């Protein structure tokens, strides 16, 4: 029977990490979260370190547009500069319309095909999308006063509706976004003069990437990395995405505290998985340029949806680890093999040839559809007992390696 002590420790982490609100890197809330997690890792007997990094803080209020006496509410785009400007509205619906576009003195409204999915930031360290980079280049070259995107939903941004089309630090044009239905009404004013106001600013700030470490009993057994991202999107408590994962990470550290384990175990609450610059991941990789000693990376993200089970998937695992994972699933009915998921921080390792496992909720689509990246992602949606069982499974997996 799984002990209630671990359930309580998980509940404690969920409360402490979510009650302040979102944990976007560069904010005081994010720094408080990393201090809390580092203290908890110390309680579990881990040696801890903190890697400092520079990251911009985005501070924002509201945004609006008006044509004559008609107003349209909008939201500031992530990392946008602020602006108050007036000019004729110009509607752009396709990528082809960006070719040679000169939008000087106008306010661009992006809608329909060109606003159907979020643009990948240029220079994002882990993947790129050339068509998006070309569109962002063309929009800057067009020199509009501001850009407003009319969006609804897309796979990348989960349950957010509308979603921010542009999420890039340093993008050269102030930008905002509104729902596609509102955008359709605004598009009727194509050519009319529109006043746009965006209350938004980006200021230099700092963040920390915490790491906890416990040495193994056998130096030949290599290192196991247990990770889960600690940051969240703005305006969400980020409970299932991903306070739950951090709570499981801390519970694994607690469970292994009194046990002799052959491999060295490194606990990494990544600080940047939901950030356009991935600052914590880059800080970690700069400090660990050689990952050859990492025997296995275990990532927990979006676990704990009631009804279970937690789904595990493998990436480059050897036959022995695959067999061990399957055997343990027989002992822990709350954990089962699931489909591969080519996102989140396990891919930081898998892309570098390091064997990895991901743990997430089996009904991942329900999370993306209903709550991820929104205010609805609160601790009340989580199954603490399921998270505790997941922590026991992971701890047992490491102990038997």
C-alpha cells in the first residue's frame, strides 16, 4: 500500500507552487518557486546548485482597438512593446500576401490562414519552422505601426482561445491578439482608421535553474536524470502543466532518500519549457555539455489527470530497461505503457541520443483541450494519489537499475 506521507508531500508541493499564480521565468513568482524547490531538495538530502541566467520579464496590462465609436478588446502579445498609434487598417489573410508587403503607417490585421497556428519563434533552440521564420521576417520588413492577430485554437497552444500568434522575445513590431470572431467584425473596417493601444513592456530580469544531486553507490552505473519543468505560461496556475511533475520529482527524491541506489541521480526542475527562449534548459546544457554519462532521462509533464493511468513511453531504451518498465507496470496499476510524445523536456535528451522516458496522463488530449495554459489548470483537477503512485513507480525503477 502506498504511504500517505508521500501523498501529503505531493499535496504540499502543489499548494506551495500554485498559490502565487503563474511562474513565468523572470518574475518574482518564478524565483520564489525555484527557492522553494531547492529547499525541498535539500530536505531530501540532495546536494543542490543553482545556475543563474538572464531572461526578460514581460509586464502587461490590456489592449484595445477602436474604429470611430466601436471598440474591440484584445490582449497584448507576449513580449510585445507597448504602443498607442492610429492608422488605416489593412487585412492580411494569407502568407502569400506578405511578399513585398509595405505596411508603413498601417495597422495589420492577420486572420484566416495566416493566423491558423502559432508562429515558432526564430532562434528557438530545439526546433524551427522556416515558413514561420520567413513570415516573421516579412512582417518586420513591412514596418506596420502594430499587428493584431485574430485567432481561435491550434494544437500548439492547447486550450487557449484565442491564442497569441507571435511569442518571440525581441520581435520588432508591437503586437496583440483577439478572438477570430471579433477579428471578423474588425475586418469589416478594412481601410478605415483604427486606434490601437497596447499596454506591454519587456524589462531585463534573471532566473535560476536549480539542480539536486545524490551520488550513487556504484560509479560505473552512470547517472539518471529526473526532470519536470517548473515554469508555467502567464495567467495560469500551471497545476497539471506542470506543478504535478515537480511534485512527483520531489517525491521521488524523498523516496530514494533512505535507499541505496547504484546510479547517481540528478533532479532537474527545468525552468523554461513553456518559455520562448528555454532559458533553464540552455543553462543546464551549458553546464552539462557532455551527457554521455546519462544512462536514462526521466521526464514528468502533465501527469495526474483523474481516471488515470499515468502513461509512460520510451525513447531509445535498451531491452533491459524496457523489460523493467513493463514488469513494474504489473506492480503499479496506475502506470501503463502509452503512446510516444515528441515534445517536452525528455526530447532535450532524446535528440542528443540519450535514452529517455516520459510520464504523462494517458488522456493527454483532454488536458490540451480543456485546461492546459489556461486559468482552469488548477490543483483541484489533479489526482494526488495517482501522482504518488507515479512517484513510487519511478523511484522503484531507479532503485532496480
